[in-house]
């Protein structure tokens, strides 16, 4: 776990952080009003996910939408520069990607069956230096929306990452075109607040394009939120490695497997993720799975997580709990006191500490209601920031 020590040292010494991006919904500037607002959201979501998959810190659309709501700014309209800056400021974003699109109807005499041509333009605004970046424009048939927005995403990613961007041929070979009706169903599923409609739209998108990762991930999230962990795990397992949500899917797959009592499979998921993203929460979860399986490395693994994030009371609790079950009362008490210093209202830690002080371990056939604490929130933004700093310094 040398990488953890490097990350901690960088956190303490780095003077600069990686930029945070927010991608705004693209505005519909078509002359003829049509029910195509979803297109602007599709372009925005594609650019955001392209940046995220490339290791760029791009804020989630839910955070973005909340900022619009709090500021009372309408979405999917052409925004003034002042509004763009206000939204970015509310989100603490350093860079903004925004744009507009126009649907050009086909000539009345055409018989090609096309729904028209789409012109989309993306802009990048650097708020740290108040510098307007380049504009990227693409033109193509609406039916070719998938290819058009991926070209726009590639050009944006190339500008942001420069020489660190993937090779163009590699990028496009890993992003196969998706049918327009699958994209429309997926975006409509994102936009609706009605859970039944959301399920219907996302399921239809996945049925049309069975390898379309974005609706697959969202379906996993729908079932996960309903605590249907078996169905959720089936969906999370289908998310492809190139998808922006892949790492989160692996994490949540581990949580689902743990919730289903398959601790070995859960451990495998968390170990797979730790190779790429050695977050303290992920390492903690490996240790918790080891503890459930009565493996001897459990405490050492949890203590590695503590080394990465000593402020987290749950990890101290986990170490104390496992040590208590092993009747290592003094060591357990040390961790439990650390947990209580960080959360004085933790009644379970108090209960275990009292038993440690009395040298009172688990009794034969005692049913212990207290359980190890699994981390269920996946947050990798800080890790990506540190990784970016390390890469810029040639240390990663």
C-alpha cells in the first residue's frame, strides 16, 4: 500500500489541485420549437461522462441541477456569461463546458427519411484565469447523434488532457455507435422524476442496445435504492470498463454482494477496485469482508485504511470490534477510544469499550448484535485530484 503513503504526503504538500469541471445542459436554439430538449441533455451527459472516464473531475448532473434550482436559473436555455459564472461559483467549479445545438429541418422535397441535421457547438470557460477557451462544432444527421456527440466529446477531452488524452483511434474503437431511440429513452429516463417511467425508459434503452452501459448503470442504481441487491448486482456486473461509472459499479457490486452475504465475492470486488482506486473506504471494506470470513489479515487491512484516513471513526470502530472479538482487549480499547474521540455519541463503541475494560469478550453462543461497518458511499473525487497532482509532478 505504498500508494497510500504517497497520496497522503501529496495531500499535505501539494500547492495546487486538479481543476473541477461542470458541464451545463446544451441550449436548444432551433428556429422551430420541437420536443428535442432531451438532445441538449444527451450532449451534455456524453461530454460529462467522456471527461469522467478520462480521469477528469466532472461534477455529477444532480449537483449541477441542484445549483440551477437554488439560483432560480432555467435549464436548456441560452445562458448569459454572468449566469454561467454564477452557476460555476455555486458549485466551486474551475472550468465550465457549455454549448448550444440547432436542429435544421430536412428540405421539404427530401425523401431520405431523415429528421434533419444537427449542429452542436461546445465552449470551454476557464474561470481560474477568466479565459474563454476554444469552440468545437460538429454537424451531422440527427440519426447520427451518438457519433456526433462522441466527436464533440473527443475534441473536448483532447483539449482538456492534451498529450495525456487517449489516442483518437483507441477512443473511437472503444465507443461503438448507439441507436438514436436508445439514447432518447435513456435521457428521458434520466429527466423524469417518476420512478415507474424511469424504469420503463431505461429498460427500453437497455433492450434496444444491450451493451449501452449508461442505462445499465442507472437500472442498477434504481434497484440498489430499492434494496433489491440481487437484481442491482446483476445490472452493475454488466457495466463496461470504458464507462464513466465503471469504478462506482464495481464498488456498489461489492456492497450488493456483501448485503447478500457473499463476503468472498464482495471482497473480490473491492480488491479489484483497490488496484485502480486505493481509497480508504475501499480498503476498509476489504478488511470488513475479511473479518466476516474470519481471515487473519482483517485488522491489518483495516489499519491500512486508518493510515489513509485517520479521522474516520467507523474505521477505528471496525478495528476495535475485530480485536475485541479476538479478545485482544487493550488494542481494541485503543481503537475504540479513537472512535469515541471522533464520535462521542457512538453507543456501540461505548458498549464495546466497557467490555474491553472488563476483559469481557464474546461469550459462547452469544449473539452479537453489533456488526462491522461497511462503507457504502463511493467518493473518488479527492483521489482523482491527488492523482492529477502526482501525474503533473511525474510521480504517478
